[in-house]
C-alpha cells in the first residue's frame, strides 16, 4: 500500500491492489488483504489511527474519586463536605496521541494534546496505555465530542517541544471516556474531570489551601530555632567574664528548644486544622 501523503483519521485503509477495506489492529504493521491476499505494509507515520478507551469507572465510582481528591492535601480543608456537585456529564473527549521515535537511540516519547477546546490542560499529562486502545466504534458518536483541532495545527503546537514530524512513529485520535463535574464552593463554580478508564482526577483551577499561614509557621519556627541555636556560641564568648560557658549555653539551647517547640507544634496543628 502506498503511504498516504497526509494524515487521515480512520481505522479503514484500502488495499492498493484491489481496493478492499482493511481494518488494522493497534500496533499492526504488516497485513494480509482478506480479499485478494496481497501483503500490505502500513506506514503509520503517515496515517492517523482512530481509537477509543473503554470506561472501567462507573458514575458512582467517579463521584467517589472526586470526593477523595477534594479531601486531599491540595484542596482547601473540608472541600469534600462543603462543596456541592451541580452537574455531571459523561462523554468521550478527543485527544491527539503522538508517538515519536528517536532514530539514533530508538527511544520513544508520547505526546498528548487536546483535540477540542477544554479548560483542563492537565489532561496533557495523562498516561494512555497503548495496550488498552480499541478501534473506535461509531456507536459512541452520540456521546463523543467532535475534534475541532486539526492534526497540522496540533503538530505546530508540538514543534516548540522539539517534535520532528519526520520522527513521528505513530499518530492517533483517541476518544477518552471522561466524567465532567461542576461543583460550587464559596459562591463560585469549579470544574473537575475524572478519567473514566483510570479514575484519575484532573483540575486546573480549584479551591486550594492558603499558603500564607504555612509560610508564617515556617518563618516563626525557623527564626526561633536559629536564635536558640546561637546560645552555645553566646556562652562561649561570655565564658571569661561571666562564667557562662559553652556547656551552659548548650543546656540553655536544649531547654529553650524544647519549650519553644510546644507552641510551634500547637500553631502548626491549628493551621493544619483550620486551613
């Protein structure tokens, strides 16, 4: 089969000998035409496959994953209890999947880019196992978001990241099952996405923990312990005139450090409980 000059989003390719429609599996390079028996080589660097992932997370599990994420260390305290989910949408979202292979080292890199507009850019960090890819079924069309980002435009996005079109080993349009949650907190609406095949949660903007109280605790504790640690040095220089030596200074350092640690830990516990 003559390699196609421009990428085509499809799983159907025609035999160059008889024109029969071929349906290659993921990773398949050599095919035998079922109509005429011709041997076919598929140049994947010139073809864009169309795959999908099957959801393994049901709506209840997706909601539970969202709540666990809300209760995590990144978000404001009690977000899981104080927020209210106002809508949930299940859909198949399109992503561009590009596999680049270095010709010298043979190492492969995977690049993910959204194939439609989305506010959650973290989705580009998603790991899509190639072994889980399935042929896209047109029965999914009703729940699938149509791609709006052309393949050439996506390749232009990858150019600043050093992706060479000549080293693209495989490209695909992958429809990913996702749950889009909108929730309200403190009078504002936020969006989070739960990936339907792994259960991972992605969100760009969310009610995050306030950092200032933690910085305050760090500054107070650092300054206090630095002052206390200077006691042995002060005792050394005061030894000749006052009789206070490094030994007494060290003892004062230990006692003062133990006493100072109590309010510091109390302050840290208070901030952790309230923020």
